[in-house]
C-alpha cells in the first residue's frame, strides 16, 4: 500500500516515469506474493495514467486487466472502482454511448451501496452528476445526483466525504454560472 501511495504522489508531482515504474514493479511483486488486489490496483492506476496521457488503447488494456483480476478474486470494491474509472475512459475517449457510460456508473454505484461505502457512493454520485451536466446537458439529473452525494457525505460525518460533497455541489453551480452559490460550497 505504501508503494502505491508513493506512485500516486509521483503522478501528482508530474513524475510519470517513476510512477509507472512503481506500478509495474507492484504488478511483479504482487505476482510473487500472490496478491491479486495489489496487481488489480496497479493495473487500474496505470490505466488512469495512460488515459490522462491520451493513450486510450494502452489505458483500456490496463483497465480490462484490473477488472478481470477484480472479478476473478471477487473484490467488489475494486470492481466498483474499476467500472467507474472505465466509464470515464469511455467518456474521455468517446468510445461508448451515453447510455453505456451512465449504466456503468450506475453499476459501480450499486456495488458501493451494497458495500455501504460512503466515499464510493459520494464520488460516483458526483461522477454521475458531472457527466449528466457536462456530456448530456441534463442539469436536473445532475443537480439530483450532486444533492444525493452531498446528503450522503454529510450523513457520513467523514470530513473527506463532506469535502467531496461540497466540491460536487460547487462544481454544479459553477457549471450553471451561479458563482455565488459555487463559492459557498468551495469555501466550506
């Protein structure tokens, strides 16, 4: 886990070569330790890396590997995360219909709900809100998803969830051009 966090730090510091090397090493180490969870996470992070670099073909390969491994070990949390990230892959690459993308987010959300994973529920509701607004122009649905995320976050009492819920609401109002309401959420 510490090595994965180090890889994420390198991603955020724009040192992509080191981040990729750590993830590839984790895949090899995970195989030696027979830790399929580590391997699935490393594949997912590499998929994210390649999507952000606009290399969709390689990104898809890593996402599919992550999802396959997650299904093989029945790691529902990883399945939910990988499904939602794969939905963003399809959105970014324009490889799937709106219906397929929304369905994938909803499948991930359903798993997060079954697991009672508040962070996953908050994040996926925000993803759905953002996607409905940005890609589909469905502002009413967007607001409903963001309000749901905000309510879940506040009910969780977790400060990180609550910050994420505020971020979702702030982004919604920013997209709507209501900067006063947007700032209210961003400044919490």
